[in-house]
């Protein structure tokens, strides 16, 4: 195909040349050049050939003159690239001073000036020379490519917990499309400044730009939702945001816990309980089970049946047993609250279970056992051994430590590691 195209162009050129020659042959024309009393006359074709040859001679002369400058320019570029490479290697190896010197020298070449100055600023900062690093960033900011410098300053502002400064730097970036890292930094800055909800729309750009790996993007999305739920100012905002949370995140323990705690603070205990129950039906979490027990007593009904139903598959969970004790205590079912607290202690619930047990005793005006339970809570928290309560028979202690066989929803026993 290329050969056919070349032959076609050759034929067209020959045809054009033949036509041009026919025109010139019929009337070659006359060109007269008069200079200092001398007259030079020739035909138009000869004058044209002379001009072409003269242009070629001038071009050749200029090319010969430029050879030393080209050689020097290429030498400078090779030396700058070598210094940049060696400087980056030294920066990676922790040779901060050598890296800074090499990178500052590499910055003499305009093509690598901005990345060299940015890397030199990193080396200076690693040495503890913050003033020198700031000076290098100022030099880089004087170059046409200011977006990279603004991005670096924003990254530094995030590291030093200055989200407002980071957002101000990101607003200076005029390049379009925006650098992929700017979406990640802006989202973090918004979250750190108490505006995590405003950062959620940026997640699509973060995933699209692949600035984070899939696992890291999932973790960052989870973190943003946790913060956004915590930062909701009122019940309406919390409910609206929770409706937008994906089905996958509604099963995440951290996200659900964040929503439930904020809902509790805003008087939405029933919604918090529903979210926890929904998550625990699909993904068990001891932390969510413990949080379920911290919910205030509902205005109507009881949450005890739901929590007791989980015992069939998680009878050895100290968090669930402690939650059951708290629920029974809130409902003034003192005997059940004490039994669940003793079982939780036997399964390793620790000081919190002793505190709940002490509160049960105190509510029944059993000051002696209440003081002992609170003392045990302090002892366990300090790493000491608790003192056994009087009146607890050996049979009851054995029952506390006994754990029924855990089975899953299909009736199969759970294997213990």
C-alpha cells in the first residue's frame, strides 16, 4: 500500500514537472540583477535554481554554526537527567544532603526543573531544613507549571493537619483535567475540616482515576462514610445520608456503629437498633452486639428477644452476654441481668461486665456486693485478679463457664480454632 502511494505521488510529480516545463519552455522569461554598475541577466528557471542552491548553502552554513550549541545543549540535558536519576536514587536511599545537592544542580535544566526542585524540597524537609524546603518550593512555584507545586503544598498541609490550607492550595490548580491525586487530597481535606459529606461525591473520581488500589479505595470510602455519619448535625441530615449508603456498607461494622452512635445522640434509638439488627443478621460483629446493649430502653416493646436469639449461634460471645446483661438491667430484670453478667465475666468480658454487675447490685441496694463488684472492675482494669463474690456456688460458676455448642443457621456446629 505504501509503495503504491509512493508511485502515485511520483507520477503526479512527474506530470506536474512536465506541465511546468511546457509553460517555461514556451517563454523562459528574463531576470536582470543590477548591483554597483554590474548587470546580471538570466532566465527564470536558472534564477530559480540559483535561489534554491543559495538557500541550501545558507541552511548548511547555519547548521554547521549550530552544531557546537546543539552538542552543548544535549550534553547539558544528559547531565541533568543523570543528576536527576542519581538524586532520586540518593533520596530513596536516605542520603538527603547528596540528594538535595544533585537535584538542585539538575534543576538548572528547564525540562526537569520543577520535578527536580520538588524532589530537592523533599530531601531538605527530610533533613529537617523546613526553611530550605520552602525556598525550593518557592523557586518551583515561579515556573509555568505551578499545579505540581500547589499539589505538593496541599499534601504537606494535610500531613500537618491544616485542611483549610490544603483546600486553598488545591483551588490554585488550573490544569484541566485535574491531577488524579488532587481528588484524594481534597476529599481528605474536606473530611478533616468536618465536611466529610461533601467529600463523598469525589469517590467516583478517585476510583475512575485509579489513584488508589481497589482495597485502598474501599477502605477510604468506608472511612469517609464513618466520618460523614459522625459529623451529621441533625436527624434529617443523618437519615438522608444513611439512605444513600450502599447496601454493602450497611453491613460494615464500623459504618453501622458510626450511624448507630450518632442516631443514639439524636434520639433515633429505634433506627439505630434496626441498623444493628440488619447488619448482625448477615455479618456477625461482637462490637455491634456490644453496642446493641448500650442502646437506651425502647419506649415500647423489648429488645431482649432479638439479642437472646443470637445466643443460639454466638453463645460464647462475651460482648453479646454483656449486652444481654445491660438490656435486662435497663428492664429491671435483675436476676437475668446478674446471670448474664456472670456468664460474660466467665467468658472474658472483663471490667465492663463487673461494672454492669455492680450497677445491678447497687440498683437493688446490695451495697456490699456492689462495692466488691466495682472493686473487681478496678482490679481487672489494672491487670489484677478479681475476688470471687460471696454467695456464688460452685455449680453456678461451672454453669457460667459452660458454653453450649454453637451452630450456624443450617444447624452445623462452628469449629473452634
